[in-house]
C-alpha cells in the first residue's frame, strides 16, 4: 500500500513570499513523514 499526500499552497505576498518556500517544504516534509509513520503504526495494530 502507498499513501500519497497532494498539497496545493498559495502563499500571501507573492513574489516576496517565495523565499519562504524551502523552509515551508522542509517543515511539511517532516510533518508528513511523521504522519505517515503514525498511520503505518496504527494500521499494523489493526
């Protein structure tokens, strides 16, 4: 099984906010890695 998250983000104050994209991507990657791990744990218990 494969879990896929599709995200669409619109940042305020574009194009100035473009500098925030790498930081936001890093945080979101960590958040979804954690989410995927927890879902995997929950599904193995069931």
